[in-house]
C-alpha cells in the first residue's frame, strides 16, 4: 500500500507536469473512484479547464490546488499508482481516472479501486481532512505532544502508529521500519513506552521517511507501486525489517521474524527490539 514516501515521491514527480498547467480533459472510467465526491457530477465540471496552481500532501492524501479555490484530492488506496504518458497512448487496464494536461495524460491506475479522487471546495476539503492527524514528515509531534494521546493505551504501539488520526502518513512498511530502528517491539502496549523509547520512535521517523523519499519509495515484488514514469522505488534494498523474514538483522545479527499483529503482517527482530 502506498505510504507517505510513495505518495510524496509521486507528488514530486507530477509537480513539474501539472503545476502551472491547465486540465484540458478528464475521464472517469469507474464510478467507485468518485465515492467521496459529494455530487459525483461535480468532479469533472469543477476541475475541467482549471489550472493547477500548486501541489501539496497531507499524510497519504495528495492535493492539487486549482484556481478558483478548488482542490483535487487523490488517494492511492491499497494499490493505486499514478502514471504520466503521452496523451495518445492507449489506456492501460485499471486506468480509472485520466487527466489530459497539454500533450500528456496523467492517470490513476488502481486495480482494487480502494483509491479515490474528488474535487472539493475549501469547506469540503476541511471535512475530508478533519480526522487526519499531524503529518509524519512535515509536522511530526514531539514526545510531549504525543505522550498524552498514548498514555494508558493498551493497544500495540504499532497499531497506534498506523492510526492516521494520530500521525498521518505511516503504513505497514514504515511502521515496521521505524520500530526496528527505534529498537521497540511492535506489540508493546503503547502506553507502556517510556519517554526515552517514545523519543527513539519519533526520532527514527524523519530519517526513514527522508531516506525512503531519496529512493523514490518502496516497490515490493508485486510492483503495485511504481513512480509515474514507470520506474520502481528503490528503498526496498534498504529495508531493515519489512519483508526480511528469516534474514539476519542488520543491527544485531539476530533473525527477523514475521508475526501478524493488528491483522497486519509485521516484521521485527526479537533479539534487539524490546
Ligand atoms: Zn536485531
């Protein structure tokens, strides 16, 4: 599933293609992609012919700000990715939303259709983002700010780091990476972490996200996530825990194990994560 580094890598690749350019044509091939648009017909009507003024991101939500105080929201869901191709290229399967911009076409390819798009007024955008917590890359809370939220919580720290209402942008891969880097076991009750451990978790987040961004994100074997130009994200070679079941821990030489936690595949090192 695309997480913050994949969404942000995608946004950065799309920015020079769409910023300052007008959206000439829009086609939506799957009505499910518009399920978050209050009136589905508004999506095309509102955004066609408008220029993309700037792009932004909040957690896993990509935002394209248009002239006229409207914003296109793109969420990649479980398996979505963006593509930029010449406008006359034959549409790929599952290219459910297509924007013509100049002589190029920007596509949302989403086989499982858990992603969505919407074109929203500022008020509607506030509603969509109202439950979303602080951004893990640009607005990470301090230990003092997050400790009260975790105090007394018996849910595993992993589950709370996945909760987009607390910190937005982390998913299964990067939570495992952060907890490995911080040497904290993923099943620890969140409220049991000492300030020192919580500090290690928060300190690990920017370094891992920045490194993943430099690699263009993580493309796993299924290649569900690719950059808009079709290249794979290269961070997979740098992963410390995720997907490394049975392989030696890069820190202590122990063996990375896989368990299921909060219904999610979880990779960690029992020898050095406590
Ligand atoms: Zn280890």
